[in-house]
């Protein structure tokens, strides 16, 4: 079985990895942890903190994505799974389903922030886009709510 796990820098992504670890997958399961470095328009603060270079901002985003993917893959490997990191650059709504198709994934696992209403309309839902366009089944891991 091949499982593509889509994560980013959000706290929701740690819940996604934890959710994967709660399921007893078959022994031959292969996991690929995909982080997409988005290439949207950076803020002025991001550009200034990167020395005024747009390419430096994009390189920083890619480095952060690599660190996130490597860390999650290492966590999954320490739990006994065959896990590899992967990083792409662009729009996660498009690239995650494409990566699942190219790799031949049997399942995509993604997190969900739980936004609704206007915030969901403005921010968009990567999880919703994945579920609508992935070539395989999709498991959406919801953000755990504090019980306080």
C-alpha cells in the first residue's frame, strides 16, 4: 500500500502525522510525506527579511518545506514505517493530487483546519480540493479541539 501524507507548517500537520500513526497499516506500507512550498506573493516583510530578493524568499520557503517533510518522515520511520520525504513548489491544491497520481498512491492523508464560512471562502480549502480531485481515496484528519 502507498500512502501520500500531505503536510505543511501548521499545527494541524502534527495531528495528521499522529493520525497516521494511530492506524495499524499493513507491514509493506510505503509512506511519502509531501510538503508543498507555496509560491504565492510574499509579504514585504518576507522580502525584506530575505535581503530584498524574491528568489531568496522562495528558497527559504523550500528549505522550510524540506525540513518539515524530513522531520515527519523521520518520525514515521522511527515508528517502523518505510517513509520518505518529498517537496514540490507551487499550488498544493493542484500538486498534491498530481503527485498522488504520478506515484500511484492508494490513499492521500491530509489535515483540515476546520475553517468555515467567510474564512474558508477567502483562504480556500486544500483538503477539499484534494478530496475532489485525488485519483484515490482521501483521509482527512481534523484538527483536535482542546477539551478545556
